[in-house]
C-alpha cells in the first residue's frame, strides 16, 4: 500500500528542487571551495551503493579467517580498487587511498598514524591564510601536538624559502604541514623538503584547495618536489563529490597509515562517494590538463579585469594568482568603497553571483561551465557593477547563465 507523503516530505522535495535549480542553473558560482559534480558521478552518488557496507579486512573471528565482515561486496571492492588505481595514475603516485571522507579527515588520516602524540608540527597560521583546522585549538589539540607557525607573509600569504628553511632548522619539528585555505602561489617545496628531511621531519602537503590543479599538471607537483604525503578535499578545485583522498610514493608510510585508517579515523568509507570519485578521476585522466589550464587562465584573466575595473585584489605585481583563487584586498576595499568582503558577498549573492564572505573568488566552477578567458571581462563587469555600484544585474546574469547549461570536462 502506498503511504501518502507528509507535508514535511513535500516541502523537503520542493526545497531540494529549488536548491538544484538555483545553484545548478541560475547563478554563477565563484566560491573557491566548491565545484560542480559531473552528471555520471551524480548518478553514482544516488546509486544503491549509497546504503551499503564493506570492510575488506582479513581478521580472525570465532575460529574463522574472514576476508570481510560483510557479504554482497563483490562489486564494491572492485569499485574501490578501480578508484585507488585511478588516483595513483592521476597523481602519478605509487600508493593511493580514496577512503578519507573529507579533506579534514584526510589530514587526520595522514597525521594520526604518522606523527605521534606530543610531537611538534609546523603549520601556516590561519591569520596567514592557513587552514583553521591546523590552529592550536583544533587538530593539534585533538592529536596532542604542539603547533608552531610556519610563516607566510604579505597580502598573498606567500611562504618564502629562506624563512621556511630557517624556521624548520630552528624548530626541528616532526612534520611540516603545508597547504592553505587562502592559496595563491606554489611553495618553494624542494628547499622546504630538503630542510625538513635533514631534521627527519615529514612533509605533509594539504592540497585541498589545489587538488584539481595538481591532478591536471598545474600549480605544482608536490610528490616530485619532495612532499612525503599529499592529501586533500575532492570537491574544491578537484571537481568531484564531497570527500578526500591521500597519495604517497613512500611504501613505508603507506603501510603505516593505510591499515590505521579504519576504526581510528572512520569505519565505513561511503562507497557511492568512492564510485563518484572514481568517475571524476577517470574524467580527469581524459581532460584534466585542459580543465586545470582553463581554471588558472580564467583566474588570471578575471584578476586583471577586476583590478582594472577598481575591485582591489592582492598580488597584482605577481599576476594575481597561480591557482583557481583570487583574493580581495580587504583593507583597500574598505578604504576605497567603505565595505567589507562580507557585505560585498551578500550584495553579489542578491544578483546571482556567489563569492564567499571572507574575500576569495574562485574560477573552478565557471571554467567547468565553459567560460573561458574571453568571458572574464564580462564577468568582472557584472561583479563590479553589482558589488561596487549597487546595480541590479540579476536578470542579466540569469540570461547569460542560460548559455551554459552543461558541464565541460565531464
Ligand atoms: C587547506 C584545507 N584543508 C582542509 C580543509 C577541510 O576540507 P573538508 O571540508 O573537505 O573537510 C579545508 C577546508 O576548507 C582547507 O581549506
């Protein structure tokens, strides 16, 4: 017997439909932390895998040797193997796991097994563009680390080679955690890795923001440049489902961390996510280079256009960015226009242009929609008219957005 839907269910379905229409078809999304998932990957997210378990661990139980806690997993386990193999190929890494549930969980997956409690780590402070999670009260508190600052300076929050090397030599940490939430420029990684390895410190590279660029051969190649482990979110510049992954060339480290993930950091790894992630990796194998190149070209062109129209951005002298991000020069914005990044973001949102409220603009999703560098002057014009002059450009944005109904590189 069919059960009638409740009012709450009807309302829920309407809300999801409204969200999908708005975010999927009626705005330009310039949030640096987000991306659009390919249609095939979305189908996999809604597959039967969404409710299943597998735990492919060899264990003794009640006098038997089991190779899994569950049955029914013959396809699930092959999907995971395929996902890990694709991650190894895309990141040119000997070992990969697609199990971490998010970028943050990927960080815990690397740190908890490899860096013992009580150890000292270096990380870029949040007020220098670092990830809040590496601030003293968060991951370091959870894992009982002492965290010391790895300096990043200037409005572009750049890590300088000499300062980093000097800090590593004087602090002698167990691990150097690289990666930022405000992430414009690559690191002098070879110098950092050489200094870190000389004091027996691991180099852990949090590529959450730039993972899609690294996959496509842009920004930098952390494993080749000396990082011991690379990990990050799979949904920022990497255009996959919400989740995380971790890669390394070092068998000794992988043997230590891979078996430690289950039951220490998580149990179930969410197999619909892993199928969708595998699909995204396979798509990037085919067109990841073109995608990553387009994202960075768009960001640099949008930077030039915005700056030319009077929206102050940092790092103009260095070409604004080498990533998918642009950073609003917040003090200059306040001085010239009397508003903060939060007020600017809310104003733009009302005109169907989404940036975050902390001053970052990202081009990953518009590149996926097919906007190229030639489209950036028009996008900049809309952003400036809406954000700085208070013009109501929402209808114009909507009409233009309709020209980009499908995702490219998918
Ligand atoms: C550098 C960095 N690492 C980790 C994370 C956490 O990522 P997730 O939301 O995937 O857990 C973020 C989130 O913004 C980040 O910027």
